[in-house]
């Protein structure tokens, strides 16, 4: 290696092989710097993609939780509706039973009234026949009805 002993700010002068080696090293250094920048850029891109994936996963998790909450609320609402409908059904069945009891009671009274009506009709026929017989007997005997 030769150094120029002239001005203190001048670059040293190297022999041909040394100059070639230095240029090769400088080229390799530039390549490594370029590679490092590329790697850094790829790492940043990957980190960006990972951040996007993370946000997507968080959004999906939030969406799933909202769906779960919605369906849990729906299940509770449906259970409440079912309970209400069961209560309504019991009330209707109770009213139907009461109506059936009342219908049977009315049917009993109607049959009883029909039986009494038949009895009264028989008595009326009997009384009419008896009155006719008495009237005829009185006429025969000579007593006229007034």
C-alpha cells in the first residue's frame, strides 16, 4: 500500500490488487446494505400484514362475540315467549274445563226440566181425562157443571 505524502486530505493510493479488493469489498458492502434494506422492507411489510391479520382476527372475534350475545338474547326471549304461551295455554285449558263443567251442569238441568215437563204433561193429560170423566159422570147423574 502506498500513501501519498502530499496533502493531508488526499485519498491514499493503493496498488492494483488492493484497489480491486477494495472495490470488491465496497460492492459487497453495497450489496449487503441493499439486501439489508430489502430485508427490512420485507420485515415491515410482514409486520404490516401481521397487524392486518391481527386486526382481522380481532374483528372476527368481536363479530363472533356479538353473534353469541345476539343468539343468547334470542334464546332468552324465546324462552320467555314459551313460558308466556304455556301460561296462556293453561289459562285456556282452565276456562275450557270450567265451560265443560258448566255445559254438563246445564245439560243436567235441561234433562231434569224435560223430565219434569213430561211429568207435568202426563199429569195434565191425566187431569184432563179425569175432568172429562167426572163431567160425564155428573151429566149421567144429572148434575150439570156450572
